[in-house]
């Protein structure tokens, strides 16, 4: 690629449109224009190029914004879903477009991070970085030390044909434990608990890496500080 150019998917991510991965799909679908032609995957963008998405001229890199949002139970982690009763976008009234980095299933609640920085989303979602996510889990039966140890060592999930990574499990009371994961398989904690004879009654994410839920109440969000954003870029 010519010196001075950046890849179009990176440009779209830095403009806050979406992640790099999603940007390639938008480009393939013919939804992005560079100057007077439909863009192609892998194209580069120079400083003087006019880039349009859905008729909107994009300005390129913006100041990074990251929001910590307390997703209530019953809210779907999606920006568009005609079958959902409530979406994340129903709660986020912010002047800059942000999108979520990591999901929580509809029946779960707690911390979700949203940002306009596609590179940061890619970094946070990369499993090899072993980023921690902590959950408070309430189940229907007493949690024994034997059961907790099974969870710590990793559980084979037949539906996904995979064994989960070792994780941290701390018993908080008879039916409540703290579970810290470094991966994000679909409904992972619920599936893990099912394999040891437990049914999850309540699941709440309280921490993503260095950011905690803090004093947020369900449906509320706050801006992260510069030092908190810097911490999100850390790797193990």
C-alpha cells in the first residue's frame, strides 16, 4: 500500500462506524464510496480522499470514547433486532456513535463497554489477550468446594465441543460465587454450571479488565476516564 494511506476498514473503524471486521462486510456489500467509485476490500485511503457511508461523509479518526453501561436483565445486546422488546440503544443517548465490545445474553445483567474505537474493540475481543471478565453468579443449589474446583479446571461443553479455559472461582455464600473468565463462549457460565448440576438463577457481570460496574444502577452509563481507557489496552 502506498505510503501515507491507511486501509479503508481501519479508516471506517476510526470514524466510529463499526469494527474492522464489520467494515469489511460493509465494503463487500457496496455500501462505502471512495471519491466517485464504490470501494473494494483492501483499498487504501489518502488524506484528501472523500469517504462516504450511507450518504454520510466520514472524517476519520475521532477522540476515543468509551462508556461503561449497566445492562438490565431483559435487554438484548444488539443495535437492531425487530424481535427484541428492549435494546441497548434504547438506553444510550450519547452524541457520538458507539458500539458494544462483547455481549451479555438477554437473561443476564451487568457491565458492557461501548466505544467508537474499532481498534480497541478488536483488541478487547481478541481471545489470545486473556482479558478478564468477572461475574457474580447465583445458582439453585449449594456450591461445594468440589464443584468449584471442577469449574476452575475447565468444563467440557458438549454443545460447543470445547473444554473451557481454567478460570477463577470464589465461593461467596452457599449459592453464590464469583467467576472470572478469560474467554467469552456463548452462554459460557450457564453451560458450565449445567455440566456440574447447577442452574443459574442470576448472572451479573461486575468487571471487564480494569473497569468495574462501580455505583452504576441498571440502565445507567458513564464515560471512562483517560486512565481507564489506557488500561483497556493492556495485555497479559
